[in-house]
C-alpha cells in the first residue's frame, strides 16, 4: 500500500471495528512493522486532537479504539436513548481498587484485605467486564487470579494499568505536598509523611478516585 494511504487505512479500520483493534492485527493487515503502525497511530491521534474533533483515538493496552469525547456524552445518550451506567457500589469500588492496584491477585487476597467475603462483588465485576480471570496460581487448590480488562481501561480513560497506578500515586503525592507546605514545623511534616506512606495503598482512597473517574467516563463510539 502507498505510504500516503496508510493513515486513512488505519482510520477506516478503527471506524469499522467499533471495538478495540489490536496493534498486531493492524500492522499485519497493512503489511508494515508494528513500530511503523504505532507511529502512524500516534500521528493520527495528534491529528484528531489538533482539530478539536468530537472523536478521538485512544490506546487501550496493546489495542486502539475510536471513541467520542466525553464532553459530548450527554448529547449522544439523548440521541441514542442510552441509559447512564448504574454506579458501582462502595464495596465494588474497593474490590476493583485492590485488584487494579495489585493485580494479578486471588479472591482470597482481596478478602484478606477487606475482611469480608467478596464472592458476589467479584462476580458482578466480572459480569461488567471490568475484571477477568488471568489464570491460576500453582498452589494447593489452584485458586483463580484476577486482573483488569480492556473495558476497565476504556471506562477509566487510561492507556494501561501503569498509567492508572501513576495517576493514583501522583494524586496522593500532590495532595501530601500541599498539606506539608502548610505545616509550621519539621516534626509535623515528618508525622504527616509517615501517615501518607501508610495510607498510600489504602483501597478506600483509590476507590474514591475510581468512583470519580467512573462517573465521568466517556461514551465509546460504536457502530
């Protein structure tokens, strides 16, 4: 295929797929290397961003998808008569936070942290396609291990899990520094820092972030 037709071809592929298209398959279809396909996709993403289009292309792990900008979500819901996603319960957000931040993990690991049975919550998150089975541990009973899905990345508007973890950490660090700047003594600062270190991995703090992100997620463009 001629070089000038590669970007329009990728655009057509993403539009026709509706669902995430794997980078490997895109490269194979266009008979180019994955590095070249990724370069073209980044260029296409910049094109959409620069012209302030109502559509954008997002990276979801090793896949890409064409989506609408979240600011037009309400308009799209009205035209397509779509219902807003029912909110996740606090328990579901906490379980999802634990899995997302520590994955892959077993249900027993989640229950050990929360101190209650999580079978129903885990099942509901699987049904919503926010988590999925990632295999089994080589331990007695071979328990299932769980991790997040592409749908999780799409709902929370992140490219991969590492980006999600970075957002959580940076949000906490910024909040901590802002608080420390207001203190008057070094001793108080150190006490606050120790408290911050202990609460960095608190599932409820992460669950609060997930709740905010889930409420403001964008509507994927589907054909």
